[in-house]
């Protein structure tokens, strides 16, 4: 029996582009898909040490480039004490001081000029299905300078900020408005980061009893209510990403039903998917296990 993945018969592996690929927060969200040999990764990381580590650990479906992606201009890079806070934006010292430990994390150790490249100007980028991005405030600029490229993408996995940790940093509302204008909708919060407000510390533990949300990783997908406007290959890759990256069974099924409706894949794909996840799967009132 063919698996549901085999029945999709995609023309190529799902293409992931990772901007700010430095793995400071552990494995990337697409790790399982990469391990299964179902996607390629093109990563961008301008920090030399992080780039070296990525290149040394890279598998056959990965490539990493030293470009800083942005608006195409030159900017000052602020390298901070906490590697994960290095940014083109100036840390907001007053705001950071209102959060335990953050003033130290955001201390600028050195500065240097970097030349950025627009996402739309990366001629050797290749296809893009999922954009994963974590660039400490520059997300909006990259989206605005990558509209042509993102037109072909089906998902964006981005960090968003609710509290400005940098001077002039665009916040969630601005990023959300831009991605919605490009045809994406929020799908799920992949991670939510909370932090303790300074200066209180309970029993010596700065991480106890805190509720202040500062950042989140949000997955956006092309409007699932209008899948018919996408090309069949886009819908296939969205189904694969929904399953292997986000575990979103409902979105997978909607994609499969659309593909069946369009005559692109055999209707057996729905039953195969139900069998693969070990669940009784109903579409339009029809059980897939009978």
C-alpha cells in the first residue's frame, strides 16, 4: 500500500529557507522533516562562528551562506553579550532594564558594518516553501523586501515581539499586517516566551511566577480558506509542512481534500493519511477506516 506521502508524488523536496539559522534555541522546527529526507535547507547566517558550526554539521540536503538578509543597504551590526540578541537594531537599555537579566544580555560588546541583501535579490535562492526567520527585529524589513519571493511560499515561521527590546523595533501588529497583506494567516503559536519583570525575585529564582510575554514564534500559512488559488504543488508542500513540522492534522486533511477535489491525487490518499496517524478520519461524514 502506498503511503499518503508517496501518493502526493511531489516534483521535488520541500524547500526550507532559514534566515538567521544560528541554532541558539535548539533544533529548528523542520528538524524531523530534514532528518526524514523530505526537505532541503538553505540557511543564512552572517555570524562567523555560528556559520562554521552549521557548515560542520550540515547534511547532504543543507547549505549555509554568510549573507545578512535585509533591505540591500549597509547597516551597523550590534554584537551583544548574549549571542541571541545580536541585531541591526540598537538595544533599548531602558526597556531591557525593566526585565530581569536582560540589561546584561543586551550589552553591546562590539559593532561592525554589514552589507545586506534583499530576499528578492538572491538569484541563487531556488524554490521556497517555508521561510523560517529569527533576526532580532529585522523580520518586517525582510518581508517587505521579499514580497516577490514570498508569493511562492506556503508558510512562514517567524519570531514576533510584543515588547520592544530594541529601539525602533517593529512589533507583532506590524509584522502581522504585512504577512496578512501577502496572503498569509496565523496558524499556530509554535512557542511563547515569557520573562520576569524586574526587579522582583522570589526565593532567589528569577524565573519563578512570571507572566510577561515578550516574544513568540508564530507559524503563518497561506489562507487555508482559499487553497483553490494555489498551485497543486504548493498545496502538496503545505500538507507536508503541516504534518511534519506542526502536527496540524486538520490542515493536512484540508489540503488533501482540495487535491482530491482538483483531481490531482487519488481519493485513497485521505484513507492512507488516517491509517498513517492511527486515527479514524472523517471528511464530509465518511469514515476512512471502513
